[in-house]
C-alpha cells in the first residue's frame, strides 16, 4: 500500500492529521526535525523542508503528501515541490484564506499548480489556536490587545485535520481549493469572554493603542513588514469581518466545531 507523508507532523494541525490517519488504519509516515521527541504513533523520519536533501528519502513508497510550508517566504519551495512531484502523485497543501497581494501562500500554490501533481488546497482563515497567545493575560483577568471589534470565524485545528484526512482518503477533490472556517463569527473581545466563561474566570478586554501593540510585536517577531501586515489584517476585520463558510460541514457531513468547544478542549492551557 502506498504511504501518506505528513509534513509539519508535530504542529497543531499535523499532529491531528497523523493521528486521524493512523486511527483509520492507513500507512502514514511523519516528517519531523526530531523524530525521537515527536511522540507520534506512526513511522517518523528525520526531515526539514529547509534542507531538501532530507525530503527525498522520506518520499519512498509515498503516493500522497500533506504539505505545510514552514516560514513566511517561499524560500526553496520550488525545489521542495519539484522533489515531491518526482515521487508522489498528489499533494494536499495547507494554504491560507488570503485577499490576494502575492502572499507566500499564493506563490506556493502556483508552484504546485505548475508541478504536474494532483492537488487540493485547504485555505483556513483564523486559527482558534492563535488565541493561546493570550493565555498569560487571561490568567491575569485582562487581555490588552488591539482591535477588539475585529470579527473572525476561527477554526478548530481538529477540523482542519479532519478535512485534510477526508481529502487524502477520498476522491473528487483534485483541483479544489476549500475555504475553511469555524461556525462562529466572534469579535476578539467576544472570544476572550467565551474563554473566560469556559474556564470559570471573569476576563475583560482592554483596547491597546496601536503604537504600543506594534512595539510589543516587534519585540516578539522582529520583522517590521510582517508586524505591519498582521496589524493591517487584524484591523481589516473590524469593518470587513471574516465570514463563516460552511465548507467543513459540507465536506464532513457534520457541523464544524465551535469556538466554545475549542476553548473546552484547551481549558488547561489557560488555567
């Protein structure tokens, strides 16, 4: 039986892709920088997409690849896609819900289109897991952050993984680009309130001035272009909310997991 190679196998989404494929009894190979520490229930090989020479051995007997591109530029993506195309038949690429403008996600999509591989693109919007960045502030009872009225339909990482597994294990998805979201359109302030309700703690939103937010993000990320792009994107959701798509429910035949369910699943991370 041909194997499925999962890159990004130790990440929020990849770990669930691996476990769900394994539970379905499929042959899975996980691609990880440190296999011994990965703790995955499948064959795990050493690899790093920024070192393409590690990819070719991992592709032996592989038919399909779940691809998560690391970083925020295309880098050596062309070489990676070409290597995959030499060995595999199809790729499911975890892209992103973008508004155009030549992002690295779109550049990698174009490389895949030109590769000769069969492909499916998964384009989730905001990840619910990104709110884990507020965990320290939530423990203190106040989240100080910009754009409290910005509204998004955050998606549970388990749903992204479930869609990936569905696409990898069923037909009819070649050439499709699926825009994925959660079912709830919540402002950032409402997201904080829901987390507080789930963990049984009063948590309040405090609007942070943009210059202060930018300074903090520069300290954390160190890349001005990326910081400004992130702030601009968050601000855009105030007047143009990210809408729920319903795609998860259509593909999986069940409702997408709610943000409240995600908060229950991660309650310990906020306690």
